[in-house]
């Protein structure tokens, strides 16, 4: 009986790695922007459907819905919740790590934005593995009704520093 979950887990890891690499490839090529967005949105909608992501009633539930999309919170820990904001990290190895391509990161994260949007929130990347020198991304989520103007996206910071 334990063999089935292990096989599904292996298949899930392979699926995740394959699509992360595919999104990494397409997101770095501007002529494939439409493909990247469509693929990320489709994968996000598939995760929403498979993981039964519902509308969150509050910011804490929003963070849990985002984590649920990945099947495990091990690589997607919520680090704190304050000021109606969920702060979390993404520890999955990203194919953009160290490339400096924050614009491509923004494109890839359309997957997460699709999930969080379905749950009733907004999602932004505060720090990206692509240029931060860290082995994880820092992200933030708020309910759609909340203002985001006090938070700076990694892409904005990269453009400002260029």
C-alpha cells in the first residue's frame, strides 16, 4: 500500500521539475511570452482543480490555500503573518537561480498568481532566487481588497537598481 504514494510522489517530483525547467526556458525568451503565460496559467488552474483550492475567507487561509496547491508546505513555508500579509518562501530549486533574470522570474510566477487569485488574493515576489544570491524566493500575499503599494516586487527593485 505504501508503493502507490511513493510512485505518485516520484511522478509529482518529475512533473514539477519538468515543468519548472520548461517554464524557465520559455520565460527567458521574450518571443515565447504568450506560451509562458498560457502554460503557467494552465498549470495553476490544474493545481487549483486537483488540490481543491477554495476562496479564502481571511489572509491566514489564503496562505494555506497557496501551500495546498503544492501538496506539501515543506518547500513553501509561511514565515509570518502580519499587517494582513502572509509572508512565505519558495525553497524549490528554480532553473533561473543566479541568472539575474528577474523579468523571467516574474513570468514564471504567473503560476502562483493564478492560484492565489483563485483563492481571492494577490501574490508578489519580494526577492527572487534569480538575483538575490539566496536559495529561495521570498513572497507576499494579501486579500484582493488590500492595498499592495507598501510592498516592492523583486522586478521593480531590479529595474530600479539597473
